[in-house]
C-alpha cells in the first residue's frame, strides 16, 4: 500500500520494511501464540489472571522509560550522535528509577489491587522495564532508517528462547512463574542480540539542550503512549481489582486471542506507517493516499477475520486454547468487535504525529481515556461481558472527534477516507450472512473445527470479492501496484547519518 515512489525510493524502502516487519511481527506473534495455546492447557486460569494483572502494571510503567524518545528519533529530520546518546542514557536512568520504585511499592500496590500474591510477581516481572530500556534507542534508529531485518531477527530469536524456557517450567508445575520467565528471557535475549547485530553504541555524552529538544516532541507522544497503555490495560486492572484472579484469567485469554489477530492485521503496517507518513508529510495528496491505503490493507485483513472468529467462536476458541476456557467464549465474541474497530482506526494518531501535531493526538487520547474510564466503571457492576462491550462503545463515541482532528490538522479528506472504510464494511454483510446461515446448520458443529474453518474460508472469499467490486479504480490500482512491488527486488536502504 505504498505511496508513489519519489527520488528517495520510498516505495522500495516501504516494501522492504513491510517484508521484514512481517517476519518480525508475524513470526513472533504466531510463535508466541502457539506457546500461549500450549500453556493454556498446562496452567490454571488463576495463573493467567495473576500474570495479566502484573503485566498490565508493568506495561503502563514501561511507557515512562521511553518518554516519547523513540518516536522523536523516528520523526526528527536531523539527528546527531549527542541526541541518540542522550536519549539512551536518559532511558537507562529513568528505567532503573522506575523499577526501584516498583520494588518498593509492590506490597501496597498488590494490596490495593486485592491480591497479596501479586507483590513478588510484580518485583520479578518488573525487570522487563530496565531490560527494554537498553534496546529502545537502537531499535528506534533502525526503524527510522526502515531497517527492519535486525529487529525481525532479534524478535524471533527472543520469542524462541522464551518458549524454550516456558514449556519445561509449565510441565514441572512452575505456575505463574512460567509466564514471567518467558517474558524475561525473551526480553534479555532480544536485547543482547540486537546489540550484537548493530554497530551503534552510545557515547559518554549527555546534553541538556538535546534532552530538552527531544522532550519538547516526546512529552506529547509520551502522553499518547501512556494513555494508549492505560486504554489497553485499564479493563484488566479493573477486572482484577473487582473480581478474582480466575475471572481475570478468563478475560485475559479472550483478550489475548483477539489481540493476536489484531496485531497480525495491524502491526506490520503500523510499524512502518509513522516513518512513511513522516516522509510525505509535506505533500498532503500523498499523505491522504498513504492513509487510505494503509487503512485499506488493515481493514481487508481484520474485518473478515474478526467476523468469522465471532461467528464460530464456540468452535474455534476451544481449538486454540483448549476445552477448559468456555467462560472466555462470550468475552471473545464481544472483544472481536472492538478489535475490528481498532484495526480500522489504527493509523489516525500516526497521521497527526507525522505532521508534527502530537499535542492534538495527545488531546484525543485524553478524551478517549476519559470516555473509556467512565464506560468501564459504568459497565463493571454488570460483569466482565459488559466491560468488554465498553471497549467498542468507547471507540465509536470518540471516532467523530478523531475524524475532525485529522481533517483540521493533517488535511485529511474525510469523505474519501470514510467512504473507503464504508466500502470495506459493505462486503461483510453478504459474507457474514452466508457464515451465520451455514453456522446454524447442525453439520457444521457436528464436524467441528474443520467444517467451521471451511465455511469461514468460503465466506472470507465472498467478502474479498464483494470488497474488490466496490473499492473503485484508485484502490484496486494501489493493490495491484503493491503486489507487483513485492515481486521486485526492493531498493537498498541506506542508513541515515548518526
């Protein structure tokens, strides 16, 4: 879905970036989920609930480690070695301080969240915070140059190492520590490998002026990332605080299953979208085209996938995670809707960041969080299914404000953008009707997952055919061009100056 090729060979860079990001994201996510599916058969829901609560807290704290530096590195037109060294040392110092604070407050935090057993898990799982700080600057420099091969290699290797540790631990009854060890080993191995695969090293330099300059941009993206982390994890924190760890375990497994599909649909293009849109930020026509094509690519993958998963959840979810998770099925079905909406709306924040308006994106994130918190608190007394519904409602309520901001501050042609989204949704009507009709026949359930997958595949093909028919000439041409670009040798990517 690349933009038009320019003098800098942007299309070749984007194709290369997409290819290697696909290796990094898809192989990593698929391997991770395969191990997850095995662990759901070996561990109790309470183990997953406890780990989910700890990882939610750690995920929110991890945002402070980056402080928006990574996106500032990607977005800035010019970057010096002093800039990169300053961001590295700032992240290391900040991450160490945050981890020590977590260690000191683990017991009262666990008591606040209603589970004293959480304290030791927080202290050990929190080691991810300083570990990840050691690789963030290096990873951002590679992303800036669209050099995703080292990122792909380190991610895949880290996931393999984590899996190699987790499975034996689960078989020997390690419980929640299985999940903690998997995350820590993956983070350690991927960090060490990234340093081995790249030649950038921080110098013993630190500049207050550089830090101030990076923070002027990064403080807004820090706010955006922090609010995004809260949006992603607040429901788990609320469920963990109001219900027991076992209930949270069922919720976590449902969310993890939908989250993997969302990441497969959006993570590849999402990873390269900021770099690509930043390069065309001065050409609003190309920026509009890039946004529409990225949204198209994400939607045609995510929408039929989530529709089929929702329709056949009672057959497919037990196939993925085992028979002991029936309580996760209704949660999974509801969460597919919020994940589908997230896939469609995935790129608007990056558009605003790419054109240098992170403050606007921050205000939108604040609005979305306020709406989300209110809806979750209203929904919580009615149970976890109501909490899951609140995630979708939050996105729908805030979407008009997001559209307005893109039009006003990034020059996005909203009619064309919404029209494209509408075209990708239209095809769901006949495809879902076919799937629902066939799902109502007894033979699908009698034959189990194989027949369900066959019906889902046929319905997805119908969706793609209908969507192709209504896309229009411009979008069909873009799809053809992208496929042809993938067959050609991508242009070499030359690192920018450090």
